[in-house]
């Protein structure tokens, strides 16, 4: 008997369009002989779009306003065997949808409330990883209230990390709102941008040399496995939104062009982080590798990474011998296993 799957896509974050692209790929890949899949697009306004509008949004890559409140329509998910919440960023990857589905008693793909919320918040992620001894760059937390009342004090603290440093909203993904600050004259603009997007901001030190960006995929629940390590190369100053989503700007290298010992260390640290953060199902764990020193530093954990057929996460497991279709089916099985 086929399993009925509800695929949620879109959402209210800046990664709405990325989610729609991922959903199209997943829809085309889930084996029809095993799964009966119903897509629903959630608009940027947080509305549950009806079937006609959902189809149009998936075809065009853009959703129209309208539809019902998600809270009103969530009960319709009751008849499904599992939900695939293919939502990135706030209001999707941060524990909110996960909490709603948990209350409804419906299995879903990916991490639960705790793993999702802690991994989404860069401050909490860093504090948990520090507690289990996972190496990271030096960082500071800055609050919007402090910026409003004493901006010079926030700047003075940030300067202690040394130029250049990064300023990031604590709860956004896809490099949205990130600035690289090379000198004092760039600080005002960077903090204003980050605080316009979040009340909590992370200030991160730069590594001693320009690092290599490497990533590893994790798959599983209580006995997760790690993929081979992949590497991203690009000419931009850092891996910003434009570099990430403009075709042909960044190149993937799987396996990563790093020593075998470093790759094994990265895979072990990724599994350790996955377990420490109480993740489940899947995650992509991103690292900095400093070739000159051999340093490996964990950058961030994504509990619902980009999922198009050309995204890094599926490509990493393809290199491990798991096709895109097999990977998607395995994620649904892991969701059902949690029940």
C-alpha cells in the first residue's frame, strides 16, 4: 500500500524560491509506486495555498498572496503517513513547523523541535558545539538593544576580534544579511543590515588565512552516517547569497581536495555535532579548512539544506552511491521510523 506524503514548500523566509526549486526536484524523484505525494506551497505571507495556486507556484517559481492561515489548514495533514517540510530558514527550519506537526502526532522528515531550533540559531549552535569541544572561529554576540543604546560599545567589542570580521544575523540562512567588515568605516552599514533582519547578531573572526569551504552530509536518526566531504571553490570574497545561487559561480569538488586525515576528522566532527544538537534525518554540516595550518573549524549546521538535484547535499550522497531518488525515499523511511 502506498504511503501518503504531504510535501510542504515555500515558506516565509528569504529562501522561499530555493524551497520551491527543491520541491520540484523531490516531487519528480519520489518513487510513485511507493508514495502518493501531495504538494502544498506556503506563501511568503504564511498562507496555505490551494491546489491550483500551489501548482502555479511550483511551475513558475513564484507564489501569489492569498490562501488560508497555516494553523487553520494544518489539520488536513492528519490523513497523511508523513510530512516532508521542505522549508528553509525561519518559520520552517527553526522548530516552528516541527512543533506544529509534533502536536498533531504526524511523522515528518528531519530534526525535531530541539534539533531544528538549536541548529537554526547560530548563537545556540555555537554554545552547544563549544560545550562538546568542537573547534570554531572566535565569535561574539551583539544585541539590537545594545546597538540602539550604545552603538560605539558594540563596535568597540567587535574590533577586539580584529579586522576583517563577519557580521551575521543569528537566525537567517543562505548567507542573507552577512557582511565582511574590512575596516571601521564599514561597521555601521554591516550592523544596520544585520540588525534590520534579527535582534541578535553574531560577530565572527576571520581565520588566519583564507579558508577552504568544505561540507559533509549526515543521514540517519540514532545511527547516522556521514557522506564523503565536498568542497566549494569560488572567486568571491566569501560565500554570499549571489555566489551561492548564481549558476556557474561556485564549483563543487567531491571528494574535497584536502588530505585524507583532514577529511576523516571533518566527518567525525560532523557526526559529533549532529548528535550533540539532537538532529535527525538529515543535515549538511559546513566547515572551514585552513590548508596552511591544517585547522578544521565548524561553521554551521543546516537541518534542511538545499535539495535540488544539483545541490551539495544530494551530490555528496550520490558520491557515496545513493541516487537522488533513493536518498529522498530513505528520508521518508527515517521519518516513519521515528514514529
